[in-house]
C-alpha cells in the first residue's frame, strides 16, 4: 500500500522561534544547537551542500490534526537548518506504515507501533538508535518513560526511540456517574487522595457505578469490547494469564484457573443486561457514539479518544484507571520513531529524531490531545495535562503506564483476533446461562490453530524402503 501524499508545508516559523526550538537532546538544561553528523555519502563541504539541502523523509500516521502537528515539528526543524530539509509523508494507520516499510519503501525516519517491532527487526528494516541518540545527548534513561523505552529494546539495542504511550483507561460521564451522590446514598465509590483525586477503584466500585448510571430509562452503565484487548486488563488484574507463555505463546490461557476466576467476577458485570447496551442500541450506534450522546455511562479506551470527546455536545467526562480485582493492570499501545536501515542520511535522520522527542517538539503534538508523551517532562506539563479542559484527571494516563502489561509478539495477530473474537463475543454477550469452563476451553483450542498450527509433514512418518531380495 503506498503512502498518501504529505501535507502541504506550513509557513516557516519566525527566526527567533526557530532558534529556540533547535535540534537537541532532552536534558535538564537549555537544548543545544543542531549538530548534523554527515552520513556515508554526505559531504562536509558547506559550499557543496548549500545549493541543495540534503533531504530526510519522515513517515507518520494518525488523524489530520496529529499529522498537522507533525508538520509543525518538521517546519520548526527545517527553519533551524539550511543544509538539510525534512519532508513529511503520511499513512492512514500503522498497518499501512509497516506494510510499506516491509515492502522496502521506508522513509528515513518513521513512526511505528511496538507490536510491529519484531517483524521489522527480523526483516532487517531498522538501524538501532542507541548510540546515535547517545551521541546527541538524548537522556533516554531519566527523561523518558522507562517502560516505553524498554519496550523498544531488542537484541541488546534500542531499536527505536519511544515516542508515545497510551494505556487503556475508563472514560465515564460525570453526570451519569455522580460519585458524590453515590457516596451520600452509601454506595461503594473510589476513595480520593490528599488532592481530592480518585486515582484507583475496585471491580465492585466499578460495578456499583454501572448500576447507578443505569437506574433510569434506557441509559446503560458500561460497555467493554469483547476482544482480547478489552478483556486483558481484567484478566491480568485478577492475576490470570492471557497467553500460556509471555515470550513464545502457543495458546491462549483462558482455561487457566486464575483466568477463569478473574473472568467469572468480571462477567458478572459485563453480562448483566440491565447495565449494558441492548442489541438495538448497538445496532444504532457504536459504544463510543452512545457514550458521546449520553446514552452510555462508561467505556474503555485510549488517549486518542480525548479530542472527539471534547468536541461532543453536552458531554461532561473524566477518566479513571482500569478497575482492580487483585492487582492494578492495564494494556496499551507504545509508538516509537525508527531509523530505516536503508537510509543514506543516517546522521541527519538521527538529528531529526533527537529533535522530535525534545520537549519543545513533542509538546506541539501532545497539545493536540491525541497522545501521551513518552517524554515524562512533557507528560507532566500543561501542554499535555491541559488544566481547565476535560478530562480533569489526565494524570491517570501517566500513572497507568507503570501497570501496563506489554503483550508478546504475535506474528499472526490479526488471524488470532479473527479466530477467537466470535467466541469472546459469545463469552460476554450471549444470553442465558454461560458454561464458562467449556467456552474458555474452546477459546484456547481455537487459538492453538493459529499460534501452534500442526505441521502435518513433520508429524507424518518417513516412508521406509523395503529391501529387495537379490
């Protein structure tokens, strides 16, 4: 799939602003000037490079607003240099991005998801960035989320630089889930910390909120997608397992005793038809649309939902972490900036990555509301937390990162999801009495056809030769 044309370059920023936003590593002091490092084939003679700037291509994906923010970052970088120029290219999503990269059509620098890292490394599509960023003073040890950085480490190298990380959280309508009113009625509610923030809640409190919000009319309390991703936080929180092995899984582990116990407690809420959307409601609109209309009180989701939630009319919302059964847990996505193995402008490309993860640059993208920066300084800044805007409890995204369970690499991830989702849907939504043992066993068996398909040739006995008589 080809990349879509890059967005038209915006007007260059004023010189004073460009100097303030120059390429730099993230340090506690002022950011240094850009330090271009010539790559193979790059001339160090200014008279030869001044006429035609070296071109660095940067591929990104996301919403129109995100891509526009990336363009602003590119423009700021370009304004600080006369001998190199970054050109932005965009894809509609990360699947299209990784398809182009694996097909040999990679930009010099590109955004990718951590779930694609193993196949990119196996295909030899990346140049590790550890040494290059260290040379540029990027402090990826202290100024970036350790969990996010570690997620891109493989073969004793930092393969890509962590850029953003988005844990799954619960979005709730603050009118329908009124904790103060619930507390006055003696119902279970999440406690507040010294700052008056509700930063943790139990599964029982989650269920009480869903019931409270469903007490009138057709409004419903909660919807959780019946998918591996949707159910995983509840399983992990109940000390269960999603996969039978954390590094090389050959099966799902839904029939594990701890997993079944976590599911049993969770499904007592998710299968309650009085607090979950009806089939008629789901036929009319997606759960997110129902939430935006005020017909659904709670949904699980990621940071990229924030901009459309803010635009929804007559919606007041906030966020809480995923509910706790035994231990805190969630799942999420981590994105990183990678350097193509085929780049002929390695030094310039590394300079751009160092700039793109700097405070000033990543704050530009964080201000759109779509991402949680892996840069911890920006994640704690007003550009991300956005005081005065919803959600008021935005710090929940940052605190939830440390409880994210990073899934194993699955080569046939889409096939696995397609194979088991109908069974997961039955697990959560099928009416009547659920046979949990039988259903979870079936889920595991179906997963094995994708994760550990039988090799008929290897199992077939070798033909033996019958000696002939002479």
